[in-house]
C-alpha cells in the first residue's frame, strides 16, 4: 500500500497497525514490498510521518530498502518515511469534437486547391499527390471520427493545472492493482494517441504472455500538443517539461516511478533522470534525441561513432529541412498548416512514412484510421503551431550538455530503424551520457514503435524493469 495515496480516514484500517506492516513485508520473499491499492485518479492525500513504528519494524524496512523493494512495491517504503506529498485533484475529461468543427473540416477538404504532381520518383520531393488525394477523399467521406472518439474515450483522460499550465494526461492502472508507475512521452509530429496501443500490454502483461510486473501508465500530452496548453512565452524546453512531469507524477501520489520516451519524449525522459534522479527507477528510450558531450576532455570518437555521425549528417542534409524552418519560422509555416487540412496531413504524414519502419509503404505500418486520428487531433485542437515551437525553444534556448553531465539512473535503449536512414547509434555513443543496462536492437519498428510494434516494445520495457527488480533483490 502506498501510504501517500490512501483515501481520507482509511490510514489506520489499511495498515492494521504496526504488525500488519511488518508481516506484509515479511510475506513477500521474506521482506517484500507492499503493493498499492486501487484508487480513483487525482485524489491523493498527504499522509503524516508514521513516527509510531518501532525499532523492529524499522529494521524490516531498512532491510527491504537494501534489497531494492522500496520501488518494486510502488514505493511504500519511501512513502513511510515521507513527511507528505504534493497533491492535486484532476478533473475527468472526455474527447469530444463539435459537429461544426467536423463539418468545416470536411468542407475544407472538398475545396482543396491541389498543386500539380512533382516530377521524378514518388515521394522524392515530398508527400505524393496521388496518395494524399486518395487519403483526403477517405478523410472527408469515409473516416468515422466518432468511432475514433469512442476508442480514445475507452481510456481514462484527465486534466490538471500545474504551475499555471493545463496538462492533459491518460492514466490507466495495472489490472492486477500492483503496478510500477511509468510515464510515457511522445515527440513530434505525434501525440498521446501514439502510446495508447501500449496500454493493454503494459497494464495487463500476463494476458499477453509477458513476464514481469504490470504498470500504472501515465501518458501526458506535451505542452502545446493536443489537449495540453503551452505557456505563452519562449523557453518551453524539454528540460522544462521534465520538471512538469515530475510534479505530475508526485501529484498523482507516486514517489518513485519509471519513464519511457521517444523523439522529444526521449529528451524529456533524459532530463527527468538528469535533473531529479531520486524518484527515478529507470528510464527506457526508443531513440537518442540528445547528443552527448564530445568536446575537450571527452574520449576520442570510435570508428563506429564516426560512421554513425556521418550517416546522421547525410540524413540531416537530405531530410531535415522541416527542422530548419520549424526552428526559425514556425509562425509563418503555421498559417498554412492551421488553415488547410491537405497541408497539415501532407506535412505530418510525410514524417510518419519516412520515419517508420515502413519500407516506403505508410499503410503497411499504420491503418488509415490511426493516421487520420493523429492528424484530426492536431486539426481539432489547432495545435500544429504550438507543437512546432518545440523546435525553436530546444534549438535556441536550451542549455547544452557538458562534460560533467551524466545520467546515473539505469537506462535501456530499444534501437529502432526508420525507413529514411538516420543512422544506427553504437552502444558506446549512448554510454557517453547514460548508464546503459539494456541495449536491444529491435527486429522491427521505427521512430514510432509504440504504434508500429506495441508488443515488441512492451516486452522490452517489461524485461528492463524486471531485470532491475531481479538485480536489486540480489544480496549485496
């Protein structure tokens, strides 16, 4: 039981006194961790420091800490010694787009002024005209947004204000009631929906043949994406968002937790571990968004690192024009993307095709309905402009890493491969910044593995945290 999230008035009844704490700890592998009970999201309450524990009980607690159960048991031990935890009450939220918005969208699609086809090979100069026209016909006349709303609303959605920022998040608990807290963060041009295919795998791993613990999954929308607001200022960096996510998790009553991320989400996850490592159990990444320090005082590049950086530079030269414009003139670009469904879909889906493990066939990797759900969320919330500001803030206003920066939190990397090759980082490149405990070359899956291969990614996440639990339980 996580003492920081019990409902008011249940503290003494739940513990059943000091003897209940001690016996429960002893029952689980001789020491054990008490796992959290289910509760309604957004109603954590601060609990007092339990000063009544005797020397006998404190001895058991200390022994449990030494073998690592303080986190596997969803932080009951940390909670027992806490003087209190930040709390908030999140409001439940349902995804609902007004009919007027959908009618206007369809009218704009039907009134699109199409350019002529590009010369040369299909997709070579950008999104293929024939593919886009066919997709938009379906978007206007075949796509069932209300069915997608029902799918989205099958998950628990909430919103809460943190430091004046309205944060939207999905919160789903482990079906067993014994979940390891895990926060998942996406990047651009994605949104929270990318991670929804992971939820059944992570919250109910046994039902999918996965060994190891289940997870309490938290999927927030980045500031300025989907249903989250973005501060009306510059400097909203991944490092800033990392601080927001710590406050979100603590506000939900979690004092120790893991994190996973890709793209900007990998940077957010990294800064969570770099700047505030104490609550972090481990971090799992599906790509390396932050380059480690390689300046004076660092070791020379290996041949494998030089080969990787050369391929990465070729990718930048050929495919990263979007980043140049989004990090310098996102406002100018946003007038067209916010006004034209064709422009928005072309801009976003070119990246989903090129960055996925698609072989060049975007619909071999994703269903049309899923892709149009992503694009419709951008359209209905009018957040393409605010999402692109991540490129300005993280290029010009983020502090660079230094020689002394090192992530001490255990780290796993699932190494994925996208269709337009941006290079495969060698393990030694990641080890410049991270404490790598698990390095998995993925057989399938690209930049969006949660949507492309949710089973493979879930297994790797579960295996990593299971490995950490096993290692922590070994006698020191």
